[in-house]
C-alpha cells in the first residue's frame, strides 16, 4: 500500500468530514477509522481516539482480521499537521462498525455502501464527481456565482499540481508546503494561521473565503503556475522560489485593491458565521 498511489477525497456525512482516500492501484476506498468512530459515538475527537485505541487492542487480542489488515496513511489532522492514521477499506469498516453499539450504525453503513457505488458510477461518468461537489455546495447555502468561481478554482488548482509534478514535486506534503508559501507571500499567513484567524479548524479554508480572498488565492496559484511553465523549475527548492514569486503577484494586487477601498482584503469572517466555543462549534443565524 503506497501513499503515492493515494488520492485524498474528503467526504461529508451529516456535516462531518470523513477523511477518505482512493487507492488508484487497488481501485478501492480507504476510510479513516477514527473519523467513523467519532460519527458512531457522536462525540469529540479525543474521546473517539481513546475509544478506538481500546477497541483496536481488544479486537487484536481476539484475532480480528480487520485490525490485523489495518493500514496507516499520513492524513491531515484538525491542527493542519499530517499524522499516521488508521485506515481500512469499506468492507473492513463494516466489520468494525459491528463492534460499536451506536444509533448511527445503520445510517453510516448506508453511507459507506453508497460511497462504494459512487466510485463505480464516477468511473463511467466522471462529470458526476463535479456535479456532486456542486450539489454539496448548494446544500450548504452557497450562491451560484460563488460555486462557479470555486469549481473553476478547483480546476486551476489541478493544473498547478500537474505543473509541480512535472517539476519533480510529487508528495502531498510538499504540495501543502508550496501552497503555504503562496498564502504567506500574499496574505502574510500560512494556511493554518489563516484558518485560525477565521475561527475555523477542519473546514476548508477556501470554502470560508470572501470573493476577493478567493480571487487573490486563485491569482497567486495561477501566477505560480504560469511562472513555473516559463522557468521550468526542477525540485522542491526551486519550485518554492517560484511559489513565493506567484504569491507576490497576488500581494501586489491585494495592495492595489486595499488602496482603492481603504480597508483590508482579508476578512476574519467564515462562510456560515460560526465560531468554536469550548471545542464545540456554535452556529449563529446570519
């Protein structure tokens, strides 16, 4: 099981993010065990992690094959850092669910079954992937203009990572570090600092940006891509220099914008106007 063959596809179950990875080689999904346990317990991350630690030890002693075949991948945690995380395929996840008494057991089983069907459908019709993303954003209350910009941004992001790959950069960690350099160059903050400024944690930073923040982010990445295509940097260090230049292009645009409107282009507001209080997310009506 090689991390390089994996493609992270975060999925949503009842507004909870389930870290899900598609294995291009085995052509199957692997799901974060701790994320599913959290949904089953309807509890906080720390309690879920401890619960899984105890359950894993018990199942191992019982000779449970699912635990024996449990793999670990580096997945992005709530604090933005990548840590080794237990993952199993959908079949193995069904077996683990059987060991956890929960009112959410049947709904999560149905969700997992649908997840497997989703991928089969998407193989035959890739446009379903994009349509599903659009439907999810609509359900969350985003307007059509914002969704259109976001989808275009996703496409542009893919073009950028393709250029980075051609330049010898392939790991997700290096992609994240290059992205951080773009953010820092135009906003003065790394992605995790930007999220903290907006009062969000595991939520997508871009999904919580204003129109101008999204445009500046896109400009920084497009500039980075175009400069890379012109200079053909090779290796992580050379691409880091280019990422800094791309971010500076967006920073110049930011300064011009702020001079015109007499206020900061960076907002501490998030899309759904919520805040975390005592580690619990509180949502306020707009």
